[in-house]
């Protein structure tokens, strides 16, 4: 599995990586998915303290406990949650971040996090305080690097200018091309990497895309109507060939821009994971095909979807 550098850090992540939000709470099944991903050469595993109110971190931690050296581990902080009430509120304070890291380290059964990410962010936050908290954790050796998970251009720009983040996690796929508006070039110019989440658009860009769209896009998707989504998924299936599945095409698309370090997909079964592992050794995405795909879809803007 090819690897790409995360910003200007020493971290090199596999071009495709495992997002753990949809692993579920069955430990044996989750471990099977994670083990298969690591065996296939995936080295970045992404979770968050908020996923299943801490349970996801516990499951991931147990699964990688004896393979920690094989994993670049990412998790997130910023949502103060109450597991009993199943409720949470935004809290990017220094106090909460420093408590959050201790809780996450305990749940993950590790003594450091490779990539610690702010799980959101608003322009009204005390950004300097938040940055100071992450810098402190880095100095203390509790984290190797830090980044943010956000789709808000104004927030992203603030962190790019004022902090030493190495990455920004954002939704990016063939249907949701908002990062192409101005974010990808900005981040690339500042040597900040993108972790592209949702590369398969809820499964609508998977090998079962047209069928999935029938249920997932009933109310449309972003600016696309239900009918447009069905038509697009059918057209994209024409680009699926024996040497390059639709899953692979979707992953290759987001990895086309040099700012993107990895495409972070979710998997709730080994079967879904295997479909994405076809990415390795597949036929390359040519500039011609990339251009044709862009011509099929709309460059939706952040102005309409903030």
C-alpha cells in the first residue's frame, strides 16, 4: 500500500484508511475488520471520543493493543458528552481538551495519540486557547501531531494561518466537490494534508451505488435531486471495469489532488472492507477519465452549504 506524508510531519499514512465510526459495538466483528485492514497494508485508523460515547475508542484500543506499532492512530476531541444522557455540547476549551486526551488514552489503552484532531470548530471559539492546548499536549509527548476535522472554510483558514496543524479532515467525494472550490489548493500551498472522509458518499459511490442511491438519496443529496442522483450513479457505473471497480474509482478521484493524503472510508463488515481493498493494484485513473467525471458532476459551493 502506497503511503503519503501528512503535512510536514514524520507521519506517513496509507492512501486509503479505515474510519471506525461504523464498526458497531460487537468486539469480535470489529477486530476482524481492523485486523484485515492492517494485514492489507492500511496503517491509519481513525476514531473519535464521541463515537458511541467512548465505546468506539475502547473497541479500537482493544483491537490494536498488540499491533500498536503497526498503526497510526487518530482520534478527536471537542465534544463534551454525557454517556448516560446520550447528549453532548461543543467545548473546545483547554481544560476539556486536556481532560479529553487522558480519557481517550485510557479507553484506547495507549500512552500516545499519533494524530489528535479538533472535532469541529466555529469562528467564535477561543482559537488561541485551543491551539495552546494542542501545542502543550505535543510538548508533553501525549500526541505526535494535531489537526482539525472541519468543513468550514473560515475556521480552516484560521488554523492554517495560526497553528501548526498537519491535517484537515473534511468530506470530499465525486458528488461533494466543495473542497475543490478553494480549500485543496490553499491547504496544499500551506503543506497541510487532507484526510478525505466520506469518499464513497454513504455508499452511493460503491459497487452497489445505484441501488444504494435509491434509498439514501430519496430526499436528494446536496444540490442533486433524487432523479439526478440515480442518473449520475448509473453513468458512473459505466467507468467501472474489471481492473477498476466503482469503489476504486471513487477513492482514486479524491486522491487525485496532491493535498489529499488519504481517503478515509467506513466499513461495517469485512465484505465492505474487501471492496475497498481492490484499490491496491487497480488500473490507474487517467487525466481524461478524471476530467470526464468532473464534467458529469456539479462543483457545489460552500456558500450554499455551510
